[in-house]
C-alpha cells in the first residue's frame, strides 16, 4: 500500500518550501517511507472531490489504504506515532514532544499567519502599513518566549522530535521577514532543522515541482 | 498523586467559561478524574516560576507527579489518551479524532482569535471598525466549511471525542458575537456539547471561581 499525499500543483511560494506539504514530506523522509504526491490546482481544492478529503479545501492530505487524514499536525503525528522515532518511547517524554507539536501550531503559528494575512489579504488596505508593527510585535513577543525556553539547547526536548519538525517549519515562514535574525539562537535552531538530511530531501522534492530547473 | 491544573485567579471573561482551563476541566470531568486547581494572577503568569511550567506565560498547565505539561491541546490529548474513551480504540478512528483536535486549534481557532485581537488589542485603532468585516468574513468562511462537513451528524466522527470537545470549546468563543446563529447546525452542535454532564460540571467549577454567588 502506497502513501499518497496532496500538494499544490503550483505552490504560491514558488518553491521556498513553505507550503505545508513540505512538513509532511519531511516527516515521511524522517520515517524513510516512500510516498506518492497527487497535485491539485486551486480550482480543484474547492471542488467536492477534494473537499470530501479536506473539509477546509487545503493541502496536504494523507491517504494510506482505507485511512484518509487532513490537518498537517495530525498527519505528522500519525506518521510519528506509527512509523518513526519522531516521538520518544518514554511516555512522559512523548507527552512533552506532543506538547511542542501543539505549541508550534496553536501558540506560535497564529501570530506568524497574521503576518501573511496582513501582507497578502489586507496589504492593499489604507491602514495596512500602520497595523504592521502591531503584527510584528506580537510575533516578537512569542519568539522571545520561545528563545528563552530553548536557551542554548539543540532541540526543544532532549532529542529531535515531531515537535521540533513543526516548530522549525513554522519559524521558517518568518525567514523572509528578517525577524528571525533578531533571535540568533532561534535562527540557529532553524538552521539545524534544515541541515537534517530528511529535511533536505523534502525541500528538494517540493522544489523540483515548483521551480523546475530550466535547461 | 493528584492532578493539578492552573487557571486564572480571575478570568477576563468573568465566568463565561471561555478561558482554556474550562477545556481541561471538561476533559478531566469526562474522565471522572479528580483535580486540584492552582490559581495564578496575571502578574504571576509572567514570573519565572510560572514561565518554568508554561514558556508562553499562560494557563492552563497540567501537573501529575513528575509530568508537567502546557498547551491545552496537548493536555486534553494526554488525558484522552491515558484515562478516557475520548479517543476511539480503533487506530484509524482514533487518528481521525486526533485530526479534529488539530483542526479545532489550527484551522478554526486562529480566525476566531483574530476577532479577539480586533476587539481588544486593536479595538481603539482608527481602522478597527473598517477591518472588522474582514475578520468576520474569514470566520464565516471557516464555519461554512465546518457546517458542510458536519451536516446533520451529532458529532464530527461517529461518537463524541476529544476532537468535539475542542471544536465545541473553540466555537463557544463566538457565541457572544452572534455569528454562530448564522449556522444553526453548528449552534445545535455546540448546544449538544454544553448539554453533556461533564461540560456542565466543568462550567460550574470555573463559574464558582469567577462569579461567586452573592448572598
């Protein structure tokens, strides 16, 4: 049985790896699981066939035999739980790793996504420029807390986990803004994530789709 | 060993049950687990002692013997996984329930929280009124998709799960706005959640703290 995920036919980021399929690809690469990709257009994402799989009309989705999942966090958790050592064996350590998965998506990503909203959905509004510093301040407040907790540690808990996979993925969305450079330990943390061979394979796979080499 | 959670010394909502400790109380009540509550003031939440437990300086936290957790989603998952039938036994059904946990917190709650930001953090800005319809439109888009998926079903999957517990809790935040009334099946879904005896006990427990009866 082959795992099939969905991804953008053409990612809005042009291959920067910020679309959420990269997170799932990364988890699958850490697990050394082969997978197929079904590409969907923006029009297809809003059609009944795709909405039957993903009620919010987004990517990625995950299909493995009779099981169909959506929500990146849930997919990464499923892969981590069944197939890899992305979650520690010790029950308490595992609960802490799961905590960081939720923290990445529930506490850190919302202010980060607000920056996307401010730039792309509301960027043409007359007040867009005036609001932007408020958006950045909320991101900064969160990053400061995260940096305080991480300290000089390599990963959020004692070894790399699905929590780091998601946290690094969320933080990568901030690279272009420059704000990550204000927090050198977080920038180094993100770089450690990107240096993992599994991440490199995931990144290369999405890049090949979204920015095919010209010859 | 007694479970101890943290909650606001005085909730900003004055006992409406929207603070996140209610979600954890609800899960603990579903599990019929006794628990203690340690109340923290806004000042204490930003002090090192609390930040050591919750790096983002919030409530709730969860302590059970040597295990300390933060992040409501992770705490509810922990309770559901170890102590209750809030997650189905069948592995695939369980993965789908976990999907709804992430969906509640990652896909539905962010636009809902944006309403709080718009009202409270940015309500005094000159553009606050002009921006509000955009915030509501993003919430509406998400609720419409959720209502389409729920249809006439009682719960998001075949039986009440931790996914419903979190989804109902997120939707409850919208009640005062009136927007939930635009989606009668979602309003009924929320009402089914509130009708559960465990929810009622959780609500009453937080109300007793935040709006003690006058005599």
